């Protein structure tokens, strides 16, 4: 069963939120996707377990560094725009390519 | 042929101290004996008991004598079944039967034949359970589910419900989590491997095989996705040496399943050198249960012409012959051989594992690479932003050869995939199927993302689905179908929830191979915008050919 593993109340302090992610990251397995609501984020792993960060959503500028910290594939140009859907979904499966740091 | 003295140990195909539940053995859903061949140059029993044992126990390369058996490099069918991969991943999927709907997505999409399904009538299921050791009975019984698909429908149709079981083969699973990702019902989750979990998994896999084959009464011929319930479709066994989550592995399994569903093991494969030949013939392991051969990178279709001629001389016209190769082999180095084979009109089928890169040799650009792709031969730097040429389209080129069946598909589009393969097999002449396959290390995506990225490739026009069947009429419009693509009459797919266009830029944003094309604000480069335009032009050309524009 999917389970909420941890919550964090965003208090206009991005470093504190990033610290929360670093501190609790081990409680999730490989990340799969993030749902960004108007007023919160839900970060899912492959098992469907998730973290919830409340108090920050897609209209807020502060959401950008949080999404970058979890490697979400989002477009900053349209991220803050309103959506007809309940939430915006971004995948978190992007990785470095093999030998990305050297030229063969 | 002289047979070396075999060690007085249990057979590699039987339980032993190292493999007490005999998980590493022949047969996928049931046990089988070794597949023997009547050849004076290959003694299957000697090979499996002496050479496979040497490699499985770690002394093969150093201590096995360099005799004729080794020097010939012949490998019997299905030796990968005897390979143990249980030590390579820290996690393994766990089945949650109460959530399962029996959709078979997990079984179909596993690249390693490591997650298996079975359906039995409730009456025979009860009888077989009663014969199990009492200590294990309740543990194993709890792993079966009553699904609407098999239980309720079966009860309505025949009076007996079908009991359904999913099992993980712990000796073949590489822990990629593709099965968990494709499951929409929360019926699988990844768990850490502990002694207890692994013992239960090994024991359950053994009991699963002991229960015998699925009852075919519960397998609908109309549901193509159910074909992997039948043992005869497991032509590609677990134990191949591909990367965890390899998109090619899934595509090859499904190709083999579809062909096996019609022809059993009475067909063959000519493989062009590439990743596919490395992981399916890493000595001494072979996952194929059908004859397989590999010559060079560039000549697989030519080689297949020779095999086809000889088979036809022997009266084997009925046997399908597949040529398997990557985009390097078919779009580039072996392109002339491919074109020549098409022109021959011979009954040879080609399956292209299109990873858009030379995966095996470290990721060099091929003519199938997308514009802007960062590869070893088109490195993204200050002067040049990745590959500057446009992608070659093998499907369109193949269509212009006289009377060739052509398809483009992905393993994530299961029905389209199976229809394409079965259509190619029914077609009396040359056929080619180009299959989009995710290469995790070269595309820069996680191990569980093969299916997700293949679907996104189709949704963003990076790799449109198509079937071109010359039997459908005398014009391209009648022959070409773009069914299966979202919004097939429009330019881009519009996401139904957000009403936003999903374009090639969205696809590129989700993969590491394009990451350098985005600035710090996430804006795409000029090259990537050109790639987007290229994909749109390609899509519009297909629409025009199909009579949709």
C-alpha cells in the first residue's frame, strides 16, 4: 500500500526544505514522479510512497529549487501558469548518461 | 564424440546445496529437460554439466581445458536458464495478490523473464495445493488471487473460476522495478532482499513451477497480452546479460513470445552484432530456445538470405526466420544488405532494436540518433551542440521498396507490438519492424523507465507508431495506418488533463542525453528547436502518406 512517509511545512525557507529532503530522502526508494498542486507537492517513489511538502505550489517561485533538487523534468517557462488539471505531474527518471563526464 | 567425465554432483538442472529450490533450471513456467540437439559437434549434457558448472562456480575461465567444445564457441539452447543473478540487486519485487487485476503488464514488460503468471481452475488448484508440503501450503496459497478477469469471468463462462498467480523468479530478477512501474494497481512493490524474503521467493518460485502449466481454458486467444501464460511462448529465458531494465530485452522477449505462440520453437534468428548479440551470447549463456547465429555487424540480412535459401531447399519454407539488429546495423553499417534483402522478395523478417545510438560500443551517434542528441561522436560542446544531422527514417525508406511489410512500434504499446509482429509473420515476403527501445545508460534514464520513455517517444512524435501492409490496397494511403498514435489528425498530442501540447521538447527534457540543450532557466537550444521541427515535419509526412492531411 502507498503511504505518506513524511511531511514538511514550507515556511518560506527554501534551504530548510532542501535540508528536509536530504535528511529524509532514505525513507523513499527510487523517485518516480512529483505532483505539484497549487499549494503543495507530493514526491512519489516507485512503490507509490510519498513525501508531502505543504505551503508551496506551482504558482510560487520557491518551488523551482525544490523541483530541481529532486531532478524533476519541468519547464520553468510554463511551471507557474494556471492549469485546468488538479495538479501538474513531472517525471523524475532523468539520469546522467554513461561516461557523461568524459569524451571517448 | 568423446564425452568428458562428468563430476559426481547433482545435475545443473536439479536441486543442489547451492540451489536448494532448483530455481536455476530449464523451463520457465514448468520444469523441462535440457533441449538436446542431434549434432556431432555439440554435446548438450557435457556442455551444461561441465562448462556451465565451471562458469557458475567461478572457475570456468581459468580451469576449463581449451578443448574442442570450448574452441567451437557453440552454445546449446537456453543455457541462460542455469544462470544465477540473485546476488546482483539489493531489492526484489513483492506481489500483493489482493490488488492484482491479472492485466499481465508486469509479466509482459519484464526484460528478464523474471516475473511469471499462471492461471488454474479453482478445482485443480485446490487439488494441487493439497499435494504440497503442509508447511508451505498456506504461505503459497495466500499468493493466489481471485481476479475479475480470470475468476469471475471464468465462473460465468464455465462454472469454474480461474485462480491467478504472479511469481518472481529470484534467480533472474535484476531489480530494475519496471514491473512495479507498469503496474497500475499497486499489486507490486520493491522490497529489500533479506534472507527471509529470498527464501520465500525461492520457495514460491519452486512451488509455482511444480503446479504445472496454466489451464488454457482460461487464456483468451483474443487477448494478446495473455500469451505469456503459455510455456511455449517463453522462447527467451531469463539469464541474459543485458543491463537492468533494458528496453531491448523486453522487445526481444515479446518478439519471441509472439513468434513462439504461432510456431513454437520451429524458427530461427540471424543476429547482427551489437548489444543484442553480446548479452544473448555472453559465453556460455544463451537465453534463446530457438536456433540463433551471429556473423558480423554489417551482413545479417545477407547471411539470412543464405539461411533462407538452404532452409527452403530442405523443405523448411514454413519456418520463420528473423534477423535482429540495432539501428547501427540496420540504418548504417548493414543498410545496403538490408535493402538488398528487401529487393530479393524473400520471406525474411527483420526486427530493429532502435536505441538511436551505438549502445554496445559506448554510445556513438548513428543515423537514427535524434538531432541534438549528445553522443560520443556528436559531443555537445561550445562549437557544436550535439548531433547536427536529421534522423534517418528506416520505415519510410523500407516502404519505398517493392512489397515490403513495415511497422514501427514499441514494447510499451503491447497490442500494437503484437499485431505488428503477427502481421509480419503472416506476410508472405520481406518485413521489417523498427522497435523503439530505451537504452538506460545512453539515454540517461532510470532503470525502471523503459516503458514510460517509449510511451513518451510516441506521444511526442519522436517515434510514431505505424503499420504499412502492402496487402491492404494499391495506394500508400490504404496501406499505411497510424492507428495507436494520440491525436493522429493533429500536430501534437494535447494532454487531456492540462490541455497542453506535449512536444519533442518535453521528451528531451526527461532524458539525460539532451540535458545540455537547456539553459539555467530551462529554455531549449536552437538545435533542440530544430529537432522539434524535424519531428513535426516527419509526423506531417506520415499523416500525408496515410491520407490524414
